[in-house]
C-alpha cells in the first residue's frame, strides 16, 4: 500500500512524451517529499519512450504499474512469438521503441527488462483508492450488475482474479459497470475522449453514475494533446 505523502500524484499513458512529463513535474513542483504513481503505457507511440522509461526507473519516489504496452513489449522481446512481435511493432506502434531499445548496450537492455519484470507492479492501493492501468476485471460474464448495489470487495476480486494476467481488465466496457465496494478505481489506458465519445473534452473523467471510478488518461496523442495529473490528497487536477 502506498502511503499518501506530502503530495501523491497519479498519471497514466505518457507514451514516450518525456519532455512533457518533465514539464508537468516542474509545473506541480514535484520534489523528494512527494510520490508519483504512473499507471502504465509509458512506451510506444511518442518520441522518447526509452529515455522516459529509464528516467522513471531511477527515481525512488516515482512508481509504475505495468500497462498493456509494457506487457506486450516484454512478451515481444522475451518470447519467440512472431505474432506477438508483429502486434507490438504494428498494432501498438512499437517500432520506434524497438529501434531505440536495440541501440542500447546489453547492460542497459538487461536493466530495462529487469525493471519491467521485477519492479513494476500490477496495481497500487492508496487509502480508499485502487489504481491500475486498465482497471480491474470485476464482473464475470453473465453476472448481474445492479446500479450502486451488490459491488464486490477488492479482496473478493483479487481472490477471484488470481489467475488473470496482471489483473488487467479484459472487459472493453469496464468503465460502464459498477466498481468496487468502498473503493474508488483510478485507471488509464482508455482515453477519456473514448469514454465520453467526444474528442473535445480531455479533462479527467469522474464516473457520474456509480461515483467509483476515475480515468486519468487525457489522450496525449489526441488533439489538443493534453497531459493530465491528479493529486490524491485534495483531488486537484493539473494539465499541460
């Protein structure tokens, strides 16, 4: 469990935008007394994925959970599966990440892979929050989701999901269903624009129906290309 420090911040889906991430750290005046939780999808798409990943790995007060982009990257590099590799390079736009990775020394390659395998978790807990890149797999097929009732506890979901890889959601409409009992799920992966079905509103999404989910993926690769940050202490939102 993450202790809420002087200030604890949450971001997701940086996608290689290292310069913009540094700009956000300066904007919020992030220092050694603060914590930053990054909910995956740091690599692929953007201009500096490896540099960003290296920087995060070297900060004691910046923690990262695995997103599907990191999971596929690990599988593509470590497993001899051409289909997975092709999916990383093409479907997830990982070609540039792969090219930059190949330019590293063998020691740095090993360091990157070891960091992703050993240091990045599946989810965080902090006070009444559960934080995960793509949410949690909560409702099994054919389970009835009654509005604001019958929500499972986090412990029940973890026990049921022990064999689910990384506890990442496999439900594409996770955000439309009820969440957890007495917990707020903070997640990324799906852009807020997709949730709202509007490309104009990049602001952090707070579930207006169940009041138990928050999405912090502001769509950095969707015009107007904003990066969002949420401070857990007072729920203040920051954008650059």
